[in-house]
């Protein structure tokens, strides 16, 4: 969870100016500070720290009305920045306007509770106003903050204002110097959650709860980390325990319902979400969650109604429109397409809503044959999404080289016969949007096979091997596998099977369709040597562009750039070629275009590889009403279609960067 993992460099001019202001203002050099801030604002009028520095300097120079005007500008650009309200409070104190000062300081602490200066000012102002109870409340907050180490308070304040890297650096240094501290550990975990590094956060919060099992806020966050790690059974237990203590908590009920959906109990999750909706009919997120569950169950009409209801609750709710687009079979009306255009034109639309709307409008325009307009929106959506991602392609490529170097024929031969010998799992791997959902649906239509979902268990095992706070540039995995013995791999195999148990209903075999598992086939082979492995492959331009059009709920961060997708596809081919070489006979490659061209032959080949007798319902897979959680859910319920094979050709004029990134892989992807 190192801050440098983001792969996004800070704005260097802004950082330089901020450092200058933090030196000049405490030193009383207010005129110099104002000149520095104003120079920066001429280049970047919305620079947050420059605006705050200018306002602070203006107030200290006695130019309070100018300071208030600067703060008004700051609020337009950064309306949730706590320190602008703190500075506004100080301006009103200078003007002897106690009610306005109290209002401003209250706004500051509501956004950021770790502001001892604001709490201290509130205590004094309340006492001046004769409000003893409020003064005592503010004093208690001052005392609480004073009892904490200064570094923890400062880092918490930085975190609350969105300065995650600065907060992380400070709190890590504190923990390295002072050892375990409950509040410091919890803060680092919260930073991890903000960075979506949920494994590290879960480890930290688990350690906090070992020391303070009744720390309810930490348990809330621990349950949330489990939910995000897709450890739904554990998350459900945590939420049920919390609900016994807080039965009226709407947020706990919402997350509990989400854990039910994660476990495949979609009818129960719909009932739980609807119970919440009774008291909050205008809650767009609840309508959206209900729609997702209905889609998974195959009730498309009901899902459409729910997604439309979500859009009616909030006109710029990008996820509602994207969820309609993500049905793949839905066609937007003229009114809906225009509504998306209007929402995108709004000046203050949130980035998350904007990229959801861009992806959705890209789909709407593609369906209308406006391919230039469609690609423009796909590109804009990808550019926005990529800015918040932490993907570094060189790490994936380096991991591929390390896997190839480690998993030699000699390394595997020395470990022959290790692992758990269960024949239950069938792994379907490859890239997303490569036809894996179709293969899953075919196999899951067999009486002996259960289609579960994209199980997170392998990735969880890998994350644990990487270790807490591991450096991604020098990871422990996969090299750590060389230190494990036969008993270790047998234990890992049992752990995997136990993790899958919550998603099974008793059939002999089950499918794990996590596509990224292709990167861990060496580990899978060593812990489950009798598992079946199927490589779902699709023509690279079609596969890569289909990923470029897809906005994933989580993960798959390589998909938000044509260059990154091309590089990822290349390293996938490189690693799969290695697995085929060192694990001969273990992997069945299935080309999506071949399945479309010859369904019957492909089905028989699949079943034969899995050791299953032919059953005719596998040819009628589209009649299977099982739950399907992926983006292709509606497509596989409609049967085989050639429609999607060449859709990418409409966009060929804009795919030069993808072709260049793919290189020879564009023509050699079928090579053995």
C-alpha cells in the first residue's frame, strides 16, 4: 500500500508552491507568501493550497474582505476542504462576528474532525456566547485530540482533506519509529481502503481488533474490507454481529444486503434492499443495487425498471445509465441519450458520474451508427477512469518474466504429486471479454457442473504471500513458492476448496471463472494438480477493444488505455505459451471464434476435456436460467451470435495505438 504505487506523480509546481507557503506563512512573511500564491494562481486559478495561502496571507495583512472573497473562490472549486472553513472562521473572528465564526468552524470540523485549532476556537466562542454545554463538547474534542500523538492528529487531518500520500508517509514513519499504535494502525488501514488496497487494510484492522475487540468503528471498517475482498461469508457474519448492536443502522443493513448478493443469495438481497427502500424511495443507490441483483437472476425487464428508477432519482447518476448500457442488449431512447448529453454538459458533475456517462453514451451512439462520436466518448471515459487507477504495466510484465524463470520443467518435476488431489475445480482463464462467460454457461448447463462466479480465493492467497505493505517493485511472489513444501501446497489446495464451499450447492464439479488466474497457473497446478484449466481466447483486436468499451466495477485496470490493453494481451500470450510448454496436457485452449463457428464440436471437446459425458442441454445453454454475474449475462441468455465478432471494425480508424501495442501478437495469437 505504498503511496508511490499509484503511478501518478503529484503536480510538481503545486507541490513547490505549497512547500514555499508552509515556510513563509508560519515565519510571518505574509507579503512574500501572497506574491507566491498569486503567481501560482495566474497559472492555475483553482490551485487549492495557493488559494488558501493567499487568503491566509490577506487576513494576516489585515485585508479580511479580500481574504473572504478568495475563500469564496476556493469554495467554488473545493467545497469540502475543511481548512477553507477554518480560515473563514478566523476571518470572522477578526471581524468580531461570533455567530458567523461559529458556523464556519462547525463546518470545518464536520468535514474534518481532526482540527484542534477549530475545536479550540469553538470552545472559546461558545464560552463567550454563554453556551456552556457546547463549550464542554468542544473542550472534550480538544482533550481527545491532545491525548493522541501529534503525528497521528496531523496525518488524520491530512487524510480527511484528501491528502492521502502525505498522510500515509507521515503515519508510516510514526509507526516505524514508535511501533504499534491502535489509532495509527487504523488510520493506515483507512488510507488503504481509500487506495482500494483492501488486503493490507484488512490485515491492519484485524490487528487493531485483536488489541481492542470492542472498537466498533474499526470493526465497521474491517467488515467493509472483507466485503471488498469478496470474502462475503466472513463479511456477512461481521455485519450480522454489528446489526445486533446497532439494529437501526441503515449503512449496516445496506452492506449486509450486499454480502448476501455476493454469496449468490440474490432473492434475499433484493428483499433486504427493498425493505430499506420503503423508507428511502428516492435513494438512487438502492434502486441500482436491486437492479444488479435482478439482472444477475435474469429478470431483465425488472432490472431495467430499477435502473431507470435510479436515473429518475438523480439526473446525473452515471452508474444508472451505464448499468443499462452494460446489459449489452439495451437500446437507449432519444430522450435518454439527450439526458446523458445534458448531464455531461453540466459544469460540476462528479468525475465518477462523468466517466460512467461517457461509457454509456458511447454505447448509445455506437448503436446509432455514430462511430466517431461513440469512440470520442469511450476515449473520454477511459481517460478519466485511468487517472484514478494505480496500474503499472511494467509490474505485470516483470511478474511474467519471474513466473517463467521460476516455473521450469525441473522445478515442477521436483514437486510432482504435491497439492490436494481434488478433481472438483474447473478454472476458466484468459482476458475479460474473451468468451469465458459463454464457456461457463455451456459447462454450467451440465448436470454435474456448478457455475459459481469469478472466485477471489486464488488472488487472496497470492496477496497473503505478497505480504502486508509489500513493495511491488520487489515482490515476494512468485519466488516465495520455492520455499513451500508438499504439506504447504496441500494446505493451500484445501484452503481454496474451503473458500469455494460457500458458492456451491452440492454438484460434483464447479467453475472458477476469474480471468486473471492465468497469471497464477503455476500456483494452481501445485496446489490443485487435478483441476481442469481452460484458456478462453479471442481474436486480439476484438477482445482488446471490447475491454476498452467496458467499464469494470472493480479491478482490470489495464483496460483503460489502448496501449495498456495491447501490452497486457501480449504478456498474456507469452505466459500462456510458457504454461502450455511446462504443463503439457493440463490446459485446453478454446478459441471464441471457433465456438461461434462450430458450437456442437466445441461443446463435445469441452466436455471430453473435463471428463464429462455429453448432455444435450449444454447445446441449449441459453435456456439455463442460472445467475450470471458478468457483463455478458444477457448475451449468453440469447444463444450463439456472430454479431460481436467484427464490431471492432467500425472503430478501426482509431485503433492504431492498439495495433502498435499488440505488435506481432495481432497475427500470432493462435500459434501454439
